C-alpha cells in the first residue's frame, strides 16, 4: 500500500473525510444512546439514519471534484 502524495492535505481538507468522521460520531452516539435512556428525547433510529445519509454523502463527495484539489493546488 502506498499513500498518495498529498495525504495530509486530503485529511485536512477533503469533504469525504469530514463526512466519514461525522458518520463515525453519529454511530458512536447511536451506541451510547441506550445508556442515556430517558435523558434525551431522540427517536431510537435517528442516529442510524443520519449516519447512513452521511456515509452516502461522503461517497458522493469522494467522487466529485472539490475546489481545494483542482489543478494541483
């Protein structure tokens, strides 16, 4: 396995990475929700749905050209 030349820049600026981190946070919130039962008025499957939508958005962001990465900038 070989990293791309600008991997640090991609980690800091790519929307796909940001969205995948958000999806991970939502999955963690879904896991923690049963322990907070009664404290949060949130439907049980809301975090799962939001996580799935975020992963789908990350997939789209991964294949769409982003301004920060056009023309080798």
